[in-house]
C-alpha cells in the first residue's frame, strides 16, 4: 500500500508540473504512473480531478486574453463529446485505447518536430475545429485526456504560443469541469476515491504553480518543441503500457 501511495503522489507531482508548463497533459502523464498500480476507472477520476485543479491554478497564474470566436467551436464540439466519453468509459478497453492514441502521437509528433518548415493547416475552418473539440470532449470523458488532440490541432493550425495556450487552457478548464460534474452525477466519483484524492491534490498544487511560472519565461520556438516532445513521450508511455499488458 505504501508503494502505491508513493507512485500516486509521484505521478501527481510530475503531471502537475507538466500541465502547469505546457497547459495540458496531466491525464497522460499521471496515467503513465497510475495505470500500473490502481484501477483504470479510479485513475480516470483522479486524473480528471487533478487536471481540473491544475487548470484552475493556471487560470489565475497565466492569464491570457483570447478570441471567443476561435474558442467557441472547440467548446461546442467538446460539450457534445463529453457524454459520449463518460458513457463509454465503463465499457472501454483501456489497453486498445492507449495503444491507438499512443501510436498516433508517436508517428505524428516526431514528424512535426523534425519538419523544418511545418505547413499551416488552413482547411476545414470552424467545423474542423468543432470536430477536434468533439474528440477532445470524448477523451475528457475517458479520463482527463482532454487537451491532447486539440493541442496537436492548434500546433498544426500554427497558432502563436499565447493564442494556443489561451485556447487549450480555457477548453480544458471547461471540459474538465463538465466531465467532473458528470462523474459525480453518474456515481463514478465514489467515497473510495477520497483517500487517493487527498494524496493527489496536495501533491500537484505547488508543482503546477511552478510550471506556470516557468512557462512565462520560455520562447515561442521552445514552447512548440516542448509541446511536441511531451506529446511524443506521452505516446511512447501509452504504447509501452499497452504492450506490457498484452505481454
């Protein structure tokens, strides 16, 4: 039991810092620790709660103005996707989900990282943004993977650092708030989760704040590389977790 507590706390510390720095990835980073020691549904509840708390910290620490017209399609799509994700969570084959999402990140993100002149995606307009938001909402319902695909899409769109941060931060905060409410309403957040939450939330608060402070000092190019590297590492972790279960 003591080793489980230590791993849960370490995952919360690491995920809190990464989310504070990048604006996303709490669920991906935390799951890379927690998937080995606790039930997937409990891990999803902890990831959503921790990610939401971190986004609240970031909302006060990293305030950026944003274009509501840019954010709106992501939000509308995301709100439609959350009930789908929450409904599928109890029936989800987490191993295959991790494998497919991990494969996508591992194949695509290094290619973007190595490309000298990354072309900006301009097709699709707001409907395409809404579809990406829908996928983000579904992933939010799966356990706090909210910002993964929207972050990748914003990078493809060529948004500047602060624009991308504002879109992802506000999208994540909104989706995670609705997802957490859905978890409570559907009984996924149980009393049995409270002792673990008492470990996760205090562990991630200070690292999350430190991450937001560091974000303010990095350049546009460094932020882009950081996001793509984090997505790649997250993909490798997800693939590793899935393969280990199969073996």
